[in-house]
C-alpha cells in the first residue's frame, strides 16, 4: 500500500439548504489508516458533509476522489460497494429481531446467506466487539447495540468507516472499549472519519482533526499539538468562556427533598422510578448523571407536576409539601423547570416568543390578568429575557421555531431564571446547544445558586456535570444512587454507576464481562 | 424538467390567507367546466348559481338564514380543530339541540311567556353539549377515537328524532304526518326584516363570532386551546390538563351545534320535522377550514357555503340541474382547499436542484 495515496479527498464541496449554506467549498483529505476527526459545533455542517460522502444526498458542486480516482456516489448502497461504511448516531435496529437477523437486513444478499453467524463471531472476536448473534436486540445495552452497527459495517470490509458522534450514548468504560476497536482498525489500514464535538476524545483518539464552523473548514490540526481549549477556540471562533465557580461554597438548609418516589412510567418504553430519595440544599447544584432512557424524563415529569407523584412519594420544598400541587401551583411556590425538548415541550414552535413567555410565566409574572393575556406585560417581560440572556432574535414577535437551538435554550432559561425560582430543575440543559450558549447557560445556573436557590441538573453530559455540580448522583434503570461530592468520586466510578454497578461492588468488578 | 416540492422554513402567512381564495377561484373554473359538460351555457349557469340568488333583499336574507347554522357550528368546531379534537358529529348535536329546544316549545305549547325563548335557547345549547359530552367522556375515560364516536352518534340522534316525530312529538291533529305542531308565536324567533325569513339567529351567530374572537385573541382559554393543539407537551408544561381541553372544546362545539339546531326549528322551520338540516353539521367542517378556523373568516366562508345551497336550489328550479350539484361544489371546494393548503408548508420548484437562487440556477429558470 502506498502511504502517500489519499483514501478520500474532497474538493470544494458546496451544499445549500434554503436560507443557509451548509457546506461552503469544503476541502479535506483522509489518509489510509488515519483516524480523522471532524470537529465542529452543532450546525457547523459536519452531518451534511458526511451524508454527502455516504451518498445520502448530493452536493451542489465540488468533486470527490476515492483513492485518487474521481467518483460519484449517488446512494448509500453505492457507498458501501465502494468501501465506505457508516455508523449513525441513531441506530436502525429492530428490537424484536436477533443480532444476526438485524445484520442480515442491512447487508448485501451474498453476504447475508450462508454462515453469517460464523462471520459475525469471527469479526467480533477479531476486533474486540463481543456479540452473540442469537441474542434479541431488546435484551442488549446501548453499547452492545452500537457494536451490531459496527460489526455490520465491518462485515463489508470497508476501507473508510464514518462514525457520527458514537460516544454520546456510552459509559466511559464502553467508550474506552470502542476506542480500542477503532485503534485496531486503524492499525489495519482502515481510515476512520470520526465526528464529534467532544474535545478530550479527539485528543485521545484522533491523528488529525478538521475543524468546521458555519459550513467552512476553518482549520486543520494535529490534536496532539493542541489543547482542548485551543481546539474549542478554533471551533467557536471566539474566546471560550468556561464557567466560573466559587470555591468553598457554603450551603444553607435543605431546599428540595424527594422521599421514596415510585412512579410507573406511562411512556411506551419508559422506565419506572424506584425509591428515589434526594436532598438539595440552598446554594447547591446537584447533578444527576445517567445514560439516556434510564428514568430522567420520568423524574422531571414527576418533579414538574406534569405527572402525579406515585403512592407514598413525597416532594418537599423547604418545609412545605408540594407533592399534590399541579405544575402552576408548584411554580407559584417557587419551582421552575426546563424540559429536555425545547421545541414542543419548553416552547411552542408556531408561537411568538412573547406568547411563549406566557407558557410558564403566566401567573408568576402577572402576564394574565383576570383571565386575559396582557400583551403589553408579556412583551415587556419577553424583551427583558432577550436582553438579559443575550438571545439573538429580531424581537418578541419572532416564532420560537425560527430561533437556533442555542438561542431558544437561552430564551427558555432566561424565562425560567428571571422568574426568580427557589428551585430550578433542568433536563439536558445544553443538549444540541452551541458551545458559546452552553457556557452562558451553565454560568447562569451557577449564578442562580448565589441567590439562595437550589439547582438540579439532569444530564447525560458528564463533563458538564463535573463542571457545575457540587454533588453528583447517578440514575440507572429508575434507581438513583446517593449523591457524592464531586471531589470524592472519579469519572470511572460514575461510569460504573451509569452501567448499573453499585459502589459497594466496585472492587469485584471485572467478572461480569464475558 | 423536474418538479419538486420543498418544505418551507416556516408556514407562509400569505398562503394561509390566499389559499381559500385560490380554492374558490378553481372551484368556479371547474364548475364552469362541469356545466359545459352537462350541456348548459357556463356563463348563464354561473350567474344562476352564484349571482342570481343574491340579487334581491329577500335573497340576501335567505343567504343569512342558511349561513346562520353554518357560522355557529363552524366557529364551535374551530375550537376543537385548533386543539386537534375532531368533532365530526355536529349534525347529531344539531339534531339533539333541535329536539331539546323544540321539545320545550311543544311542552309549553301556547304558553305565552317571554322566558320561553331564552329557556329554549338554553335547552338547545344544553342538548347539543350533552350529545358532545358522550364522545368527550369516552375519549377522556377510555381513550376512544372521538372522530368515530361523534360520527356514529349522528345516526343515533337521527333515529331518536325519527322515533319522537312518529310518536310522542307528532302533532295530534296532523293527519298522522310525521311532523310536530307548528310552534306558537312565543316560541318563534323574531324576524329582523319583515316579509323575509331573516331571524334573530343571525345576530346570535355574529355575537358568537365576537366572543370567539375575543377568546382567541386575548383570553387565556384561547391561548391554552391553541397550545394544546400545537404542542400537547408544552400545554402540559404550562399546566393545562389535556382532559380539560377535550371537555371544553367538545362542549363548546356541541353547544354551538345544539343552538344551531334550536334556531333552525324555532326560526325558518317553525316546527320539528323529520329532516331538520340538509347536512349543515358536515358542511360546517368545510366552513371552519375555509374560514381558516378564524371567527371572521368563518362568517365569510359560511356565507359562501350558504350561497352554494341557494345556488343549488336555483339551478334545480331554473336550469333543471340535479340538486347533487351543490354537493359537487362543496366537495370540489374542500378538495381544492386541501390542495392549496399543501403550499402553506411546501413550495414548488422547477428544474434545477438549487435551493438558493444564484447565477447558475437562474439560468436554469428557478421559479420562486
């Protein structure tokens, strides 16, 4: 194999979407065996670019070269024939089918017939991806499901593997396993295009990084020569503000108490909450870590009063029991909530921003007087939110759906925080939010605790939780671990808790992997 | 050349208001085509159908008479449709409202009291609301589909009407015809213009439109119904109970339909007969959407739909065309509206695969 030859080269790839340029004259090349990071904030054009490479959609202009020959790929099956494999962020698996059946669906017919399960076992052993072909998918963890997708790609002997944010759903331990596999693939000469916005991962894993911003390639670098901070700066193009936290905080009395919360989920594949106990003190930020779908949504719904608390459960705000209060009554006594879904839950897409302030601030900010919505007060409050939280928008009459994720999230946080809550409960505060807005939001949470408030942050982003929390608990299958002060627990320990191992069992860990 | 449909960034406000007008225009053009196929002169036919009926004061009065139930029911239904609750059974609620309201008139036959009419109004609203409360209860309690239950109850209501009119409500001196007594004066709605059938019901419809307009534009109830329809999770987040919204909108639409039924028997008909409505409850669905679920829009679309009833009658009498022409027009109007509404969310593109017009695409002739 000639080392100088490029595996994939892109020249001036440009792609327009209505109103925006998703890719603007993108140039990049990937060498054989290279783990190449594609780094950028949400909306920087990473996904558009890889979808073009994988043939999901075309580009308006530009050329693509595969091993120095110009090619055109018009659909994913052509891409697979060429030697390009892709593992998407969202898996396409059927729960009711086995591993083998799922793999057979997604590959060519010649490959799917005859000895497929042997081939699966062989590939999975070769690359350290333990997988039992006869297991049903619904019995597998998220990490195992991802292995199915990876094995499915590898069976087709790809020479370029595209991975779209593969670690967002994994525990730290699973991430380490995945990295081992990727390094082994790279040693065999397979190129990997690794899409992420997690800087530490890129430093740990990648040989080279292409950094995108607003559809353009702004920089190429060797992650080893950079710090996470310098890469963050390239990614955002402005000085990165990391939240300032006060040292030696002192906390007041207990502000929010959860006692014995049990709740059967009403979601189709939901998780039941079991015996959840938690205390949060005034001035404290408590983080709840956990992999998606372990009861986070259910917990927020119970806390916000959107779903009644189950039998025997008690929620106390200070000394006051709020268990049986509905959402608006809880707001009246000083609770505020930010749900995970911005459009459709935290805000109504087809309503203006000022109407969206009425959604949660109707009574606490006197936006509704004797049943009538006061447009004047609502607009005034809306302008206040926009100004204080630096929301980029033409004004209060803009529809919520017209705002970018980061701006809308700033708006929602501003709306809740400016109601001066005593307790703020947030789910996934910076999910899909650009790094600049994320930093601002995290800072606002920390600032809030200085005003005698308690903050509960439920998030899958461990880095975020470590950055802002005073104590961290882990939710797994609806059960909540005790909350440990951040300086008394390691990332590894949190990872084990996320994987369902109890802290007392840490020492005997290692026997459950087979 | 390739034609593609491309999702818009946001709903086009212009198209929202333009689409009913375009639908009406297309209905006009295609009805001319149909007239031509039927072998009548399109111009004369269109005149007879759309202009002729409103060339006199009596004609206009008749237009408002027909528009009254359509507007009342259409506005009532708009509450449900905005919150994604689909009450298809307004025809049944109208029937029950006519029976309860009219029943009161028969019960107090020849009682001369100023309280009779108001009592009939309340009874009519109540009857319609009760009939709509059945699908509401079933939906809230058992999560049944209100589209099916409300529709099925239309036929139940009509059978009840049929039973009552052949039995308990039949006029004692009516030669066994399945009709009730003619209501006495105190049970009849006052007419607004003498020598015409225009009655006070039209005022009620306009009044209801004003109330609805205030609710929609200013009141928290309108806000909550809109949120519940647009984003159910956000409604829950703002403390709105989905069940309450279901009850509210079904009771409002049922009550409005019930009132419309009472107005029909106490106004233009003047008694209870086996067929009270020529399908107002169903036509009002088209009225509501044609009027963009907006009270003012519904007043105009209700008048337009009323015109198709009048036009149908005129075409039948003067041009010997079948009465089905009315249904054909209403159907066409609905289909054209559905078609044009597609462009609220999508735009059409010809040819080149360009999203933003620039030098290259303008050469290939992109239409915006």
